[in-house]
C-alpha cells in the first residue's frame, strides 16, 4: 500500500488521509493518547489532537479549513477515545482485513465523511462506540458503514431517546419514534392472520437497531 507502513501501529505521515484515519485505529501512539484522555472533558481534547499528522494533512489539502480544524479535531479525538477501549489485537486484525480486502481507502473515505457530517462530538462518541462494537463482534463492514450513516442522519434528541428507552417502552408514535422508524432504527413488524397481513402498532428494534442498541450500551 503506497504511502503507508506495513507494520501494525505505524502510520506514515505522508499517507493519504483515507489511509491515515483508518490505520490510526490500530496505531498505538494515537490510541495511547486517546486512552489517557478518558476523563478529560471533550472541549479539552483539541490540544492533544492538533499534532496528529492527519489533521495537518487535511488542512494542507484543503479537505478541512484551518478555521474548523479544532472542531474536526475534537470529533476525531472523541472517536479514537472510544476505540482505545478495544483490545489491540482486534483493532490490528480489523485494519489488516480492510487492507487485504482492498477496502481500506473506501473505509477511510466513509469515515472522513461521517465524522465531517457528525454535527456534534456526541455523535462522534457514538460512532466510536459503533466501530468498537463492530470490530469486537465481527459485524460485516457494509453493515457498519450503513449504521454510521444512520447515526449522522439522526437528530441528537432522537438518538438520546433511542439510548434511554426500554425495548418494551417504545412509544406507538411521536416525533422521535417516527424519525427512528424512517431511519431504520425501529420497525413495525407485520404478521399474517389468515389471508390478512397486519402491521403491529407498537414498533420494535430493527436488526440494525439491535446492533446500535448493543453498541451504545457499552
């Protein structure tokens, strides 16, 4: 792979941003910093992430403006802070699998896009939880990609509702419920009664909702 080291945990500062952002998932120096920030308030993460080669590369290429550098850095470090709790062998295996399958650049492009679209550090936190969950449980990359988009597309208040509501406490309707249904977090199951198919009134978690609920609970 051009511009990036083949050694686990080592990332060339000259690699493309798409390579850097994914390979940093298994980079010990980045995750050591992120792990040490577990109790640091989100607003104070910026100074620790400014020197990441990725941030400088994005600014120099015009991928992010200098005036939004700190805003993106805060989201990036929040994301990596969640991944720092994942066992290192699994992180290395995940990145290697993307590299072997030829998906590393695609994954990097998607990750740069969803972090850019994440309107708050809170969403970046949830994205980190999702990635950690997918890496540990072996959820297919395509499903992880779809769920990343689901996070960025949801209103923050709807995500908070989703995190706190019990499975048996999901409302039959309401703004949060309707929005989560539209995005695929919830589903109204259909059952057949003789020749008739009836849609249940009360929603339940979709397959993606099950994964996201488990990810956010960690």
